[in-house]
C-alpha cells in the first residue's frame, strides 16, 4: 500500500464528507484528503492532482456519477474509484462495477467495513461485499441474471414501461385490450419479481438496467 495516499472525497453533503475525512485522517494520518461537492469540482481536482482513491457518491446536483466515471478515467486511467452511497447495493453495485468502479460500499457500513474496503481497493484494486460476490458467483454458476429486468416477460416489460410513463391501470387496459384485473395482476407480478412495491423504485431500476434488447 502506498504510504502517502491522496484521497478525493466527492459527496454533495458536507456532513458525509467530513465524516469520511475524519476516518481517513485517523487511519492514514500521512495522507492528503481533498473534497468535492459537485462533478465539476471532481473533474477539476482529478485534472490537477494525482488521486490514489476517489470516494464517489451516486447523485450530485449536476448529474449522476454513472455517466461521469468514463470521463474521470480519461484524465486518470489508473485512479481507484470506490462508490460510497446509501443506495441499495443489490440494485446498484454490479451496475457501477461494470461501469468501471473498483468497489461499492454502503454508507451504513461499519467503521471496520469502511477500513477493509479502503485497504482492499488500495492493495488489490477492488472491493466487493460478500453479498455482491455471491451474486456474481450465482450469475456465473447458476446463470442467474445480474440484470433483474431479465426476469420479466415481454408483456411485463411493456406494462412496466407504461407504469413508468404515468399511465393509469385503466388506460393501460384500454391500450393493450386487457381487463383491468389482468393489468393489476401483471403489475403485482412485476413488483414481486423485482422485489419492489412502488413505481418510483421501478423507475430507478429501469434507469439502471433497461436496454432495448431486454
């Protein structure tokens, strides 16, 4: 592990940033810790400083980090990126790992988990919780989809997209020439398969995983 690391903590909430900074200065007292509250600040700091490890939240006032990771790597191809978010890792972690992040850590993690994640990324170049490791193993061995939308039938995808567009059950029934009770059954089936219970959660999943070839 590099003794004099330079960390960049990127989060739009000052309290979160200060908490991470406190932990880093305690665990790595000889290291430099920079801070950013927007993607614009992140890119400015990445352009001007050699960063060993970037702590990156998902949402910022000026965008979503999924689209910014490739830009960050254009400036520093070897930078280590640890996603640090309150969002459910079951939904987001694999997507961000596939996008180029080195690890995903939930903000509710313990101090020990935080330290383990930082050390793992710095030394081994990656960090995955046991939960995510099991998901990847299951996907490989048992052919379980890492994209949860792959569980849905074409009709379920069709109805899910209409729900996301704000179309009411009655209108969906008319559009697809189905009974209202049938639409309700499909809606419940979609929610059950995806492990959600509301349309906002459905929107989040589709924003991460939906592709035209699903």
